[in-house]
C-alpha cells in the first residue's frame, strides 16, 4: 500500500474529521485544514490521541495544509465552497484533489439536492482549480460511522467518479482505509451530479429508520486498477 500525505480541508467538521481519522489509522500522514490553524491542531491532537500514534496527524490553516500535502481532500459545506477552492487554486495545481462535497438543502420536508450551476460541486471545483487532478469520492459515508469503532465499514462501498484515471486510482486506493476494499470506479466526473444529491436520500433513510445506511454494490469483483498498477499511482504523487 502506498502511504500519502493527505490534507483534509474542512477536517474539523464531522465528515472531514472522520475521514482524517480513518486515513491516519491506516498509516497515512494527515494534515487537518481549517480557517483556524488552532482549531485544526486541536482536532489533529484528538485524532492522534484516538489512534495512539504520534506524528501522523497535524493541523494548519487551509492554505498551508494544501501546500504541504500530496493529496487534498475537500470535506467542506457547499456554502462558501467556490470561494475556498478559488483561493487554493494555485496550491492545488498538479495535485490529486478529491471532492466529497454534497450540495444539499434542508427544509421542513427534509434534505434535498441543490442544483449547482456547474452541475455538481466536483465540477465546480475543477472549473475553479483547472490544474488539479480531480476525482469525486466518499460522498455517502456517514460521519458517525467514520468516527465509530468498527475496524472497517465493510457494509458499504466508496463510489469514485472522475475524468482523470490516475486520480480515480488514488481515490480508489484510499477507500481501503474506510471499507477495507478499493473504491469502485463509477464513471466520468459528470456522474457527480447524481452521486452528490443521492446523499440526501440516505439521510432521509437514516432519519426514518434510525440507522446509518450506506451503499453496497453487488455483482462485481472487488478489484480496481489501483490493485494492478501501484506504480502509476505512486508515480503520480511522487514521481
């Protein structure tokens, strides 16, 4: 397994913190990114205490975190997403950028998907940071499950979409830290328009049945290109 240095932008929020915990627990070096470097470091210290390993998790402001990392993961609310990505665009150039941002709204009837002008948050991110190598992933994994004590979330799969094949390979490889299996290549980036709002459906199911639902794809072998070509993934980051 290739180990990376991953910046989790929005890492002080529930989903970002949960993903950072899973990545660090798997041995990756993680930098928590936040508008407040102090708050980021507090979250990093909490994760380090939980995994019981020093030196794998640190905190910084968003710009410094993105600058320091091999891979940048966006786990921020959709509100303010465009301004943040635009501010980081120069630091994201040439790096793998993974978006798990879900543009959602909530009203008295429950959650629903918003309609971004670019089609999805992931496509918006690529427009604002065109030099990044972008994939969409981790949209549907419950923050509570990520922070839970289960060794892996083997009841669900991580769906990955994108137009950069090597970036998708990296995202599929990182999914192992969450589910114990590589992620599933779900197709081109435009499918983020369907994957992102699907999260609203899962939230609705969770509320009705008092569960932490997830998605599991059946009927295919659990293998990806990331299993077969570690050199291309490693070379993208380090070579």
